[in-house]
C-alpha cells in the first residue's frame, strides 16, 4: 500500500509499505480522509516529545471497513467508520479510575508498531473503531478526533450555563472548543488569534467577539468589551504570552484550561491564582464518552463543522501540505489528505 513516511525531520517520502495484517479483534480500514493535526506538524518539525522519524504520521481519519478479525461482531465490511486513536491498558492506576485518556501504558499511532493514518490502509482494534452516524459524511467523520479533544477540554473546564468563555488561539482545536462551549451553555464565546482568516471563520461559526492577538493593547480592548472578565479561558495556541493574558482576563474563581502543547516552559505569576482562587486545569485527548458525544454532534449537524475543512489534497501532496502548515504560506485550518 501507499503511505506517507516521515523519513527524517522535514522530509516525507511516498513509499510502498506493507499493508497491515490484522489480529482477531481488529479491523482493517481503507482510509478515505486523514486529517493533518498540529501534533503531526510537531513531528515534521522535530519538536514532538516522542513521535520521531522514521514514522508514518497521522491519527485522524475516516474510512470504510474492508476486513474484520474473526472475533469482531460490532462492525461489518463496508461500514463507514472513524477511530479513537489510542489503546489503553485497562489495568493501571489511571485506567482503574476511568481516566483512560491518561493511561500510563497508552499506545498511539506512530509508536510500538502501530502505523499512522497517512496511508491507504489503517489497522485498528474494533473496540476503538466507531461507526459514523447516518447523516455524517466521510469528510465530517475525519473531524471526530479533534472535536473529541474539544468536548473533553470543555468538560475539564466545567463550562456551564451562562459562562463567559475566552479561547486564546483559534485553530481547529480552538474553534471546536468554542463550539463545544456553546453546546455546554456558554452565554458568550470570544476568540483571539494571530490570523484574520481564523478569526473570520470563528465569526461565521457565530462566536461573539474576535480579536487580533498581535495588537498592542489586546488585553485592554478585550476588557473594554468584557469588563467582568471570563469564567473559563482556554489556552489553545501554545504561545507563552497567552498564559499571562489569561491571568489578566480571568474573573475571580475562573478556570484556565491548558489544552495546547507548549513547546517551552512558561513563567507564570501565581499571585492572581491565589488571590482570585483561580484554577489551572490540564486536559489531554478524550475518553470513550467524549468521542461518542463528538460523533453525535457531528451527526446532528447543528454546527457547520464542514466550514473548518479548507484544504483537501491527495496523499502524494503530504510533503507540500506540511510545509504549507509549517510556513503558514496559505490560510488553513483543517487540511485533509486523501489516500
Ligand atoms: Zn489530532
Ligand atoms: Zn492504563
């Protein structure tokens, strides 16, 4: 099968790889769409904590089942599916608490022989393979994974009725977090980003306010519109400056949720956290429940999720796609590869 292999930092080759063979509890999926994620970009640029070349990148996908192991009963050949791309051990201290997303022995695509989704075929355990809803297209199905990230972050931040929410970073995860916050009852969602394009997409999604992150008096401008501050703030860009901004714009008792991968350590003023009884909360991927909720929302079509997909390219163009994202040579939110 054809696959996009990250050979070394910054170089992807289209190679002929062995088609994965499946075990009795697995399915083989013919990949229709594979989403390019920020973490793929980290691997491409050499800044990913553990996913290093040579590796077939990708963990977001939609596709159809073409083979199933002898013990699989939940799925049939031809089913349109997506995959929750991690395997938890079920035995460690975190799994026993139901915190499977932070399993101590978690396996994800790109490590321990589990090849990624930038390929014609992808092997996955049936237990983490989900059938798409009847009204969900394969293109939309590829958004289930990033949407599940947003669903989990909003649950971690305990967004509730009437909360004012600020999202610092309006890429795929930031925008989906805004949607998830709305769905959870937020009365106002404001976003910041460096790019006009991302802010304009946020406006078409119906958010209440959008601010250029590189303006001098950003905090003052936001304060002029939201004098009381925000109840829940999401760090979705990984830029160090957003940490300070969030502390300045948080209302007392607010929750600040760290979603993005911060490439470097950040200096943090603890004072406002103490005085305002703020909470700084981490969030990492999703659980089965988050994933199922994401699939339901996709199928309900209340929100225009398709609006986030702005590039669809053949697998052969993987190198160009990652270079485009790394250099931001074009406006882009979600890029899908089509193996
Ligand atoms: Zn992802
Ligand atoms: Zn575990």
